[in-house]
C-alpha cells in the first residue's frame, strides 16, 4: 500500500486543524468556507474538508486507530477486509405481495450505512402499514449527536400510519387503550443491522401518540387524512412533541435526560410512502430522493423528487426572509448557514434555534448535567425572533410509471460526494452487471474447476468481488472515486483506515436505501389489471 495517501491525509490534517479538547468534546479553531459539518459550534468533531472525501467505520481494534502519529498509522486492509467493512451495514428484503391478486409495485430494496461519526448519527427505517396500505422508507441524518435521529426514526412512521387510519380504526384503538386491551398492530418493521429501540421511553411516546389520534378523532374524518396531509401533520406534530416532552415535568431521570438530548440535538429527514402507483416523498433538510427512469428508447435519466433546504436554495432563502423582519435579512444566513451555525434550514429538534432564550434557560436550569449529556449551551448572535428552524416538510407526489425503475434515498453524506446523475449511472451499472451475471450462469455449463479458476484469476488481478447490494456500490464509489470519477483502490483503503478522530474531518456518515419498482405490476394498474 502506498504511503503517499496516508502522508497527505495526516499532513493536511496537521496543517489545517488546531483542536481544543475539553471534557468529552472536540472543538475546531479551523473554519473552512466549504465546511459541511452541520453544527459549527455544537459539534464534537472537526469540520469536513469537502475537497477530500474519505470513508470511516467503527472497526475492530486491529484496523482502527485513534493516534495521529505516523508511526502508528498503517494502511493494511486487504480487499477482503475492505469488503467486510463496507458490507457490515448491508440489508436487503424482497417485498411479498400483500394480496395475491394485487402485485406490489415494490419488488425489493437494498440498504447500507457507513459511519464517519462515532457513534454513527444517521438512522434509517423501512416499515409497512398494517391498518392501511403502503410501504414507508426513511433516511434520518442526525447532527449534534444521534439522539434526535434515533427518536425520529422510531416514531415518525407511527404518526404517519395513525394519520392515515379511518375514524373506525382510531375508535378501535382508543377503545383498546381505555379497556387496557392489546392495541391493533400498526407497523411491520423490516429491521436493519444495528437497529435498536429506547424501551425506557416507549410509554411516554405512546401517550403522546394517543393524544394525537384523539385529536384526529375529533376531526370526524371517516377515511382519515390524505397522504400529503398525513406527512405534513406528522412531521410537525412529532417535532412539537419532542419540544413539549422536555418542557413537561418528568420524574424518571433516564427519560428526562434522553428527552433533553433528543430536543437539543437535531435530525433532517426524508421519507417515501409507496401505495400502488402512488409515491409521496416528504423532505425536511438536506437528505435527498431521486428516481432512476428508463425511457422507451433505453436511455436513462434522473428525476429529483426533493430540494435541499439550505442557503443555496433560493426559495428557502426567500421563505426565511418572509418569516422574519427585514432588519434580519443580512443575519438570517451568514457564511451559508442558518444564523451562521447550521447548514440545513429545516430539521427536527434543534430547540436552540426554535425556543426563546428565556425558555432555554428555564429548561436547562432544572438541574441537568449538561456537560455529561454533551449539551453545549450556546445562543447564536442575532437571535431575535425565533423560531428560525422548522420541521415542516416539502411533500412531492409522483404517479409511478413503468419506466420508473428505482428510487434512491440517501443522507447528504452521499450527495456531497456524488451527483444525482452519478448515482443513477452507478445503480444502472449495478443492475446491468447483475443481469449479465445471471445470463452467464444460465448459458455456461456448471464446471466447478472453471469457476474456481476464474475466482483465482480475479483475486490475483486484485479485482474485488462484485457488490450484491447497490447501496454498497454507491458508498464504495462515494469514498473511493478520485476527482475524475475513477475508483482508486489506494484511496478507498486509505479512507477506510482513517482513525476515528480524523474520519469525520473528511466526510459525513453515509446512509443509502435503493428501492426497486415492479414495472409489470405498475403497468397492470394502467391496464386495469
């Protein structure tokens, strides 16, 4: 392995970053105009250098180091070890037809995640609605810690599912609660590696969900909300509950501390709801969703379904200026950040940008050990007319067509490295290789000796085994491609062996879900089948 890459990484770090270590936090004096870290002052890690993408993962001690001394920094990952790291977070599921007479519009999905933060701050979720129709897919990108992304990934789908329930189903749910009988199952979760649930606060979350469905009952809508309404209300209601839960008196210390961490950290979210040919995408922040489309002539194109909510979005900038006095026009966005500190302009949590200064003080003065909980108390300059941040999503509807082949949802860690068109091209390449492999197996007679010979040739030439998961392929290219879009094995190995305390300086957590559509069943909808 060449030492040039490691030398460049270490020296660029030493020359660019001066750090202050205080307690359990790591702050940076270095501020780059292209810094992609979401919270400038709330983060515990140095900023990302966008021009130097890299990879990271929580590795076993044999591979991962915390020292920045060159003598202790070795790049010794074999191709097999690289694959092991890249594929550790993989998951894939085939979607079974809910009714044999109605084929599902979703064939399968593939997902993966690679960490840069320790612990990883991204979350993902996939679930089917059991009392209504539809599949839900979500990507949740945390910042200032993982607590908010964890909570949103566990709770948002329940709010959406309840919003879509009929009046009769909600009455059944309320009756079960009043008589202390088991509730109807709401969701069927398709789990990913590393999924977990905060069991200690489940009852608190259920109480707030119940209050929400009681309010829906008061609306007396027989068929429930529309999907667009359900997504809009669910995002905002969950964010409101996250804010209220820490304001309410809580006796249990674990629940109280966790609620504070959830409220004072933040998360952007992008989720899709698929029901037959109806695709709705709700986005708040800078995660992204795109469609891969193949036209009748065989040409591929990309159809964006979301817009990033940040300072580079002129519509978002105009919205912020409309919502605040003209005297704040020059201070709402500073150095391409909301109030100079946060890149996304929409997010869950982050009550530092939503509450008044007085409310923040009153909550934090209740005896919390903010240092132990990694809660950094800071009010941005020019903080006059909160709230500055919202979790209101932008909802897009798309009627699926047979030419819509796949949907990619991912956190901004992927989009920082690859363009929309790059992502579509890589997924198409993945599908093409998979089809070619199937054709080769079907046409070539089974010969174990020949197969072993081909494998040995591939290993000798340094070629890695083809990824079976499209999300893995995307992550591999995101951290391994050079500026010309070419995969470099040395670069990939170097980025995966960065120490924990350096990895976040070069890239973000990356979480990807690729959803494949069933063109035949979608076509059948249009034919009345």
